[in-house]
C-alpha cells in the first residue's frame, strides 16, 4: 500500500542560504558589506585643512569625521587623510566619484580604509611592543646571551 505523504526535502545548507552549492558572491555590485564607512585619501597637499576636505566629500552624504595625521616629531601633516562617513554606502559612492580627481592642484587617490581609526590608547600600547629580527641560530651561545640581555635592557 502506498503512503501519500509530502516528499521529504532536506533543509538548505546553513552557509549558502539555499542557493545551491555555490558559495555566496562577494564584492560584485550592489551595496558594499563593509562595516566601516572610512576612506583613505592620499596625495593631499600639506597645506590642506580638515574643512577643505569635508566640503567636497559632504556632497555624497554626512561626514562623521575628517582626520589628517601629523608627523609625531615635526607636527607637519603627512600628506594623507581619513574621511569617515556616517553611512558606509555614502563612503563607497564618494570613493567612486572622488578617486583620481584633482584637488588643490594634485590628483588624489581615494580607497576604502582597511581599518578604522585607532584610539590614542591603542597607539600607545602598540608603540611599546618591539621586535628584533636576529638569526640567533647563527650566533654562538655567549653572543646569543649578550644579544638577549641587551634587548631586554632597551625594552625597559
């Protein structure tokens, strides 16, 4: 005797969202899935101020912050800036339209920033970590001990 029950179908795989066996598409069209709305703007003039950058970028949406890093020792601008948007979609639009534009007589390069801006306490903790790349296997035992002791004295 035949049973008339609905055919069993296995649930879709979790990782692929029920679209067959192909993995999800990344970076092709549509809205970018970047969590950060921050742009890195390169080749800006050293005389540029934050307000000079804010005005042209606000055409694409509200700007949360404009940061121009300065050299630690001289206090001079370093020639690049970070422009952070409230909405990541506005950042991708600004990147598309402002990349390779002439700004204050220079051709600027605009890319999506790989990381968000670091807080001062993050920079301080990062500055304390020192690494020394010495091939200790090529040194004699007494030389290795001297190198380790001298490194530990300078790290303090």
